[in-house]
C-alpha cells in the first residue's frame, strides 16, 4: 500500500505548473496590471503555482476526528471552533468542521464560532437542529426536545411539526414521536396545565398508531381521571369503564373505585355493584364496604 508521503509527492508533481501555464498566468497579470519587469512577472507566476500546491496539500490533510461519547462530560472542545457543555447522555460523530451530535437525554449547550465554515447538527428522536455560528441549548426530557437560542440563528426540524427558524431568545419544543413518549410528556404536564389542555395531550397520544398495550391502557386511565378532575362526571364514568375493558388494564383499583362512586352518586346501585364486587375481590373495598352490603342485599 502506498504511504502518505508518496501521495504528497505525486500531488506536488501534479500541481507544479508547466511553462505554458506560467505563460498564461503571466499574460493575464500583464493584461490586468500592465507590463512589469521580467523578474517581477516570474515571481508572480511562481506565487500562483505555490498557492495552488498549498491548496492541494491542505485538501489532503486528514481532518480532525472528534468522535466520542458525551455522557455527563461537562465542558468539552470539539476541535478548535466548537465548545459543548454536556450534562446528559449522547455522542458526537464526524470531524472538527462537520459533525453530528446524537443527543439522547439531558441538557446540552453548544457554542460554534461564527463564519468558520463549521457544519453542525444536533439530532434527537424528536427533531434535528442545524447551525452555523451560534450558541444554543438543547434539553431533551419528558416534554420532548426543547431548543433555545442564546445568540445567532438555528433551524429546527421537528418530526412532528416540520421546519422553523429560531433567533436569539426564541425557543421551540419538538414533541415526542411515539405514544410512549407522549405518555411521559402527558404525565409530566399533570398539575402544570389545565385539565382541558391535558385532555388534548391524552387524546392526541391515544390517536397515534402505536398506542397499544400497557401504554394505551395507562392513557385511558389517565383520561378518566382527567375528565373527573374537569368536573365532567358522566364522561369520566364512561372513560373509566372503557379503560377497565382494556386487555392490559392498569390502575384497576382506582378505576373500579371511581366508577362505583360515580354510579352511586346518581343512585345507580346495580351499576355500581360489579365495581364494588371487583374491589372486594382485590381485597381493597375500604370505605365502599357499606355500599356493597347495601347494593348486594336482596330486594325487599
């Protein structure tokens, strides 16, 4: 296998200008600047040749590889034009002037020196951020991927929501792409947003094609509880009883208790009885014991 020195030698030979090339350069210089002494013309032609050779040699230099994990790494220099502060989990691949940071969890701060030709992207499951000369923060957590620009400009391409551009002081959150991610987001929003806003999140998550199994069951239970909190009792009862029919039902005790109380509140002892019996079978009847005796008593 040929070594690096052989390649450089061939490059120097290939980029050394011929007499004809020098004559053309000399003629062009004479046309633009007027005739100059022969020695000056020769120096100018040689300078052009040296510049060409230097450019070729620079192009052959091995780029600086910056590939490495970024798991709770703190402040790190990726080449001489990019600084990151990583408090989470991720990794960088690529080179000092062209790199991609795959970010999985936590907070990442990025500083890119402007006007240096650096191409940098930060990717998460929810979207991709691309920058050239800026400072920005990425926070990937339960709510999704949030991008905040400290200075400069970035493009943010969310899987759900498409492309937008942010400038200094602006931020955007790319929402989770999976039903499981949407469930984590919804649980994180409990107590933070209104029940009505939370219902929008729950219904959106339930509408995803991968909302099934335990994830769907948990979302159905969450929907029932949110409707109850919103004071929509009849809808909460229907939602609780629907959630109890899920193959991978979760929060069974909570749902049976909710349904029993809502039915008892409207005097529907017969409708409450199956839920009271289920609580008894679970050994979790508790305060509903008198209601079970009453509803299960023989008719007079």
